[in-house]
C-alpha cells in the first residue's frame, strides 16, 4: 500500500460495506460487509472474504459452494466508507442459485435465470 493510500472508514462494529461487481460485464453481483481481517485475507489470497453479520465470523465467498470470487481489484469510494470488489465469479454469487443477488424487482418479478439448485449445493 502506498503512503497516501486511503484507509477504509470502518463503522462502530468494525465493518464497511463492499459491493462485488463482475470485472468483465460490470454487473453488480452482491453486497456484503468487510472487516479489517476480511480485507487483509482478500488482499493476501486474491479470493473475496467477508464478515458475516449474522454469524459474526469471517467467511470466504464460495468456501462451501465452490462459487469463489477471484478479486481483480479493490477500490474505495471518495469517503472511504464503501469498497468495490471487481471480481471474476465462479458459478453464481447468490446463495439462492442466481448469478447476482439482484435477480428480482421490487415488485417481486424474477428477471434472471437460476444457475444452480441451492439444495444440491448447500447440504
């Protein structure tokens, strides 16, 4: 990291939101939260790591499903309070079987095809 590299502005829980975006298509795949440990592991391994707020633990995307995110670049916004992971996604990003977690409209219309059956992947 260069001397003038911005530091993420982690919130009072030690987290900052991170958007995962497909590096090739530009599609937004998901939003998750990152702790300093998750960010460090992402930078060390090149694989996306996040912090699960519901389980209060570090997790590697795709550790169970095999649908890993290979991080090409990490960007930080102008305020330092959000990150952007530019990734190459193996399989679907969404645990419900879709490529993106944003597969439906606010009215409930499904606007994407399911890539896999979550019951087959998460047993």
